[in-house]
C-alpha cells in the first residue's frame, strides 16, 4: 500500500546541536522511560531539547567498573559493563546524566565516569520522593532536601571530580513533607549554590514521602511562582521549571515570564512528536520531520541497536521489545492512533516474533496494518510566523528589554 509504506533509504539523522545559551526545553528523567532508545526517538524528532537519562544509582556504576573497589563485591553473573549502563549514541547530545546517591565520595567517582564518557552535564537527584520504609528506604532524592549541607558536600565532591569537563546541577522539589516554606527552599539553594552549582531544575511541587510517585505528581499543589521568586532572588543562577507543563505553548509562556528553561515530563512520553514544533519555542529553525521520516530515522537506529545489543540483554526478544516501547505515543492525537497502538502491543506480546524478526520489519508491518494514511504520515507541524523586526531603535531596545530573562 503506497499510503503506508516507508522509504527504503533512511533520512539522515540531524547533527547533534551545540548547547543553547539558555537551557530552554528539556525532557525530564523518567524511570523506565528515558532509556537510550526513547532518547533517540526524541532526537529523531528534533535536535533541540536537552535529553536526560533515567536516574542511575552511583553504586550501579561503581559495582560494574573494574577500576573501582566495589567491583570485587559484585556477585552478579554475568556482570554488565559500565558502557551498557551509561552508554549513549553521539546523536543524543546535549545529554544529562542524572545520578542517585547521598555519599559525596561515591557520587564523585560515579560523576567522573559520566564526565569521561562525554555527558554534557551531571545532575544530582534531590527530587524523587524516596520511600520511607522497607528495603527501598534510601537516603536519596527529595529526602536529601532535609540536609542542604550534605547536598552541598555531594555537589562539591562531584564538581571536583569532573574537573571542569561538564557542569554539575541539582534537580529538586520546592520542599519535602513539613519542610516546605519558601524561606527553607531559598536557604537550600543558597547553601548548595555556595559550592559552585549554578543551575537548579525545580519541580514546582513539594514531595510527600510515603506518597507514591504518581500521586506526588498531582497531590502537592503546583507553585510556579516560587520558581519565579528564586529567579529574582538569585540573579546569578539559572532555574529550569518542571511540573505541570504539558505543551510547548505552556513552555513558551513560562519562558516569556523569565524562567531559563522548562522541563516536560510525562507528556514527552505520551506525545513525543510534539517536539517536531520545538523551533517555535527556540525562535529559530524550521518545522521538524514528518512522522514517516521519524520512523525511517528510528528504524535505521533500531537496526544498529538490535545488532549491537548495547544494553547486553541475554534474551533477543527483550532487546526488540525495548526498541518498540518508545513508539507507543508517536501517533498521539491523530486518526488510527488506537489501532497503531494495538498493532504495536500485539507485536510486543509475540515472543517468537520478537526473537526472530528484525525490529524494522516489525515496525513496517505494524504501520501497514494500522490504517494510517499518507496525509498523517507526511504531515509536518505548522510553526507560527516569525515576529517582524522592530522598526526603530526605541522599539528594538524595548523588545530586547522585554525578552531579557
């Protein structure tokens, strides 16, 4: 069927862009979502947003690095290589490694591995709502906000370990449990910034320990205005706002209000193709590729990834399933999306097929039976017309003052 076939020559991947002067758009770190395959799907859509890894435990790196003393304590067989845990494709950059942990010395060594691997930034997780009981009780994530000086010590050790190769940043909440006043948030930022952290990514809700992760994204109230207050109080620092942002239009409105960057979470997974219009936020560039072109690029990548088994999976069906998973939301908000998802789910449940067929062939088969038309596959997002330049010097000065963060 000509309306649903894809070209046999994959469209070239966009080159990795230089880091923007301002953070602007970022895709939030999400456990079981932002693995290297999902990140590459986003990059097939747009070269613009900064991508983040899933949170990676410092000890996961250290227990699998032969150069580290913890390696001798690792009893898992077969062991995984550090590359299988923190590896990425060059096209993914700009890319941030998020680390979980609470011990300065261990975090420092893990950060050094990330810096040597070429990450553009290393981030300390001070935002995830850690469990309060059982084996999962660990001092990490939002729990660290109870101890600002400990966070500062961790960041100081990480900054020293990366040796200027990349910045160290902090992702935090507005507060945690009953430590939830603006004054306490201000003090947290002041203490951590004193050791050299200049960029904070703030989830504009407090965390409630013991409340599950899903409810922690909705029950605590959003307070975007607190992030704007931080920007006023700390003019030498940069702040990216996370939480409650579900569209590029909403991100653009927040950037216009003065935030330095906007991070989008679950919406990125539900509708990854929205980033095809990312140029509208950055104020430059053209509309992104069509969904057909995205699939062509991703299939070229998936073919390489399936053959290379970068994550060192011991079951071939697991590799294929991981490569198919990011595609669920690619046709969000268009006709035949439900049928596409059903075809994809059915393929992912067929273990024999996953183990024996090239992933690109599975994608093409799902596409051919999904009912998606050429109009859907070849459509590109429309971008707003650029604003005309100001006509006078006075207008230019006023426009510059209005755009200044």
